[in-house]
């Protein structure tokens, strides 16, 4: 019996959706805008995190060893570094490799090659490339090495401090996220008002019908349920439309993302596709709660049942 | 079946629509309630289906004291009383059959019951061939019969008809009254609200007369006395 009532109320709800179609359309549209803006915030969040990661991944310290340090000593330093807790990886470029790389890079520049030849033998020392587990450990690592007996093997250390860049990126992404959340909250508020208004108008135009329903013995829930279901129908349609729109937007965005992160890129479409069921459930759930609240308030005020 | 004891109904401060009304209607009775316009007949009907609540007094319908009925119990009450409203109250956007079925749908009746009862009650009122029409495609008398059919879907113990013949001509009026008598023969208590002198005089049934909100006459085999 409960199920019968539910399906019947669903039928009435569908009729309601089509009966004042332009109103229904406006309601769905504002919901689409809201859900879409939520998705944009999520993309901003994702891109921000990706940008930070990609910068962090690029940070390293290069330790240029003295020319006379041989392979064995270099390996000794490498394994010493490796056993430190703060190192993520320690790569060793032996001096022959360094020379080869240099020659590769400057093959097209005769003057450079000339001066290299003039220096005679291999002028390069081996290089150790050290990555820390966290960006803030670099200073500690450098201090540790300098205090160790290995310090005398090192000609020069090259550590670019990326902290400023990282700070800037977090600042920008934080600000974008705040703006996005602000706009989304605004849309949520507007959605709430529009849903409230829609249900109110529908209650008003259904006044007579509702009156008759009551007089022939309809229970409270039978009168209310179609309006709740109507709200849920709007929510499903809106989330589906917004996600459709969002994925085509993400598809358009992807090449720019690729450019920006040159290669190490993240696939936005794939990222959100993987999480589609969760995304749908959460956004539909949120919208459903919102419409249920707006509908309840509207009915409290205008439906004396 | 229906018991009113010292019932008063005031609308706001000024309008005293029913004054100390006491009356009792037995099961299977056919009672006409007569009175001039504005004497409180419809108000009495509204009290009986809990559309309004009495200012004082007690109202019992079918052994159920509905004087202080709880809101969630109201639908239960209305499914036990069939009502034909003074202003008919059909849904313009629904067909005849749907209008009748509606009263069953809202009470959660299963489809099988709806498909069996709707044609039956429409047959009783002689409209089984107009099931697909919209109310505006029917005459006034036919619309009134649809409303009557709808009031019967719950097989009510009590049927209240508030001026069902108010806007009808003599043949249509006779038809409706005959239907009410048939329904009464099935064992349903009928309360007919009317101010049609001829109808009342021909019926030769009990007549309760209201005037200015007060019961001024109650005759076993009554005539229109105003
Ligand atoms: N909702 C209301 N608010 C205020 N006054 C009302 C209301 N309903 C009815 N009245 C008043 O109560 C009195 C009785 O009204 P009621 O409708 O019961 O009369 P009636 O006997 O049914 O008349 P009629 O034969 O014209 O239908 C009238 O004076 C009417 O104006
Ligand atoms: Mg009346």
C-alpha cells in the first residue's frame, strides 16, 4: 500500500513537472548552474593540488662533486645520503655521463665544443641529485652533508629555493577556491529561493485540486509526496545535465591543462569519470536535501494540511 | 449514525452560523435538511466531515466522537462519509473516470479495486458510457451524477448531499433524488440538504428544518414548512 501510494504520488509529480513547464525549466536551470559551479570548484581544487605537486616534484638539490672524486667515493656518498630518513631518492651521474650529456646538449654550438676541447680532459665532476621526501627537509639535508666528512668531496651545491613559488601557487589556488565556494554558496541560496518559489506557485495553482483531494480523503502524505518527488525529479535532471555539461567542459579544458603542466599532466576527464558515481550521489544528495528543505518550508507556510 | 449535541458554530466574532443544534439520525434513515439560504446547512455538513470544527457541543458520526478529531484522522473520517458538494468539486483536468478513481487513489486503494469499483459506481449513476469525457463536456445533471458516483467509491455508511439538485431542472432533479433513494435502499444513511419545496414534499421522509442556525422543526414524515 505504501508503495502504491509512492508510485501514484510519483505519477502526480510527473504531471506537475509538465504542467507548468517553463517554471520547471527555470528551476532545473538554476540547479544546473549551481551543480556546475560546484564542479568548477572541484576542478580548481584538483588543478591546484596538481600544480603544487608538480612543482614539489621538480625540486631537488644537485651536489657537484670535485673533479678528482672517483666513482667509489661518489657511491659512498650516495649510499650515505640514501640512508638518511629525509631523502626520497639519490641519483648519481658519473662524470663521464655528465660530459656526454653536456656534449649532447651543446652539439650544435661549435664555440662551446671548441672551448671544451681546449680544456683537454673531462672537466666535469660527478653529480648527485637528491630529492627530499618533503620540501622543507632540503635545508636540513644540506646542513647534514656540510657537517659530515663528505663535505670535502663537494665542489658546489645547487639548491634553488622553490618555497616562494609554492607559496604563490597555494595563495592563488586558495583564493580561487574561496571565490568559487563563495559563488557556489550564492547559487545554493538562489536555488533554495527558486525552489521555494516554484513550489509555492505550484501549491497556489493546485489549491483547488489539493482542496478536493483533502475533501475526498487524501492523507497529508499523499498531498505532500508529489511535491517532494517533483523536487527530486528536478534534482536528478539537474545533476545529470550539469555533469554532462561539466564533462564536455573538462574535455575542452584538457589541452590547456596539458600545456600548462607540460606532459606530467593530469587527465581531468578521467579523474572525474573514475569518481562519477560518488560525484553523482553526493551532488544529488545535496540538491535533494536542499529541495526537501525548501519544499517543507513552502508547504509549512502555504499548505494547511 | 449521526449525533449532534448542543452544537454551536461561530465564524469569527460576529457570525453565529449554528446555534445550539441537537439532532440524531439513525442508521439507514433518509433525512432532508431544509432551510433558507445562509441558515447554516452547509456549515453543518462541514462539521460532519471535519472541514470545520464546532465552537462548542459534541458531534458523533458512526459512534466516533469527531468533536476534537486529530488532523491525521480526518482522512479516515472522510473515507467513511460520502459527500456530494454544493459546488460539485470535480477536477476539470481529469476525465470522468479519473475523477471517480481519484477518490480511491488518494486513499491508497490497490489498482484492482479501483478498476472494479469505478465502472460499478458509474453504472449506478448511469454514466458508464461517459467515462472518457471531461467534466466540461457534461451537462449539469451529469456532473452532479459524477460527483455522486465519486461519493460512493468507498461504499460509505453515510452519504451527505449538499443541494445536489440546486442548479438542475425538474427531470434531472428527479433522477438524482431517485438515485439517492436507491442508495438509501442499499442501506446507506442519506442526509439530503435542499431548499426545493417540491422535492421535500414528494419524498415523504423525515425533514429537519433549520432557520437562522437553529433547528425549528423535525417531522417524521415532513413537508416543507418555511
Ligand atoms: N468560512 C466562512 N467564514 C465566515 N462566514 C461563513 C463561512 N462559511 C459560511 N459563513 C456564513 O455562515 C452562515 C451560514 O452559511 P452556510 O453556508 O452554512 O449557509 P447555507 O444554509 O448552506 O446556505 P445556502 O443554502 O445558500 O447554501 C452564512 O451567513 C455565511 O455567510
Ligand atoms: Mg449551502
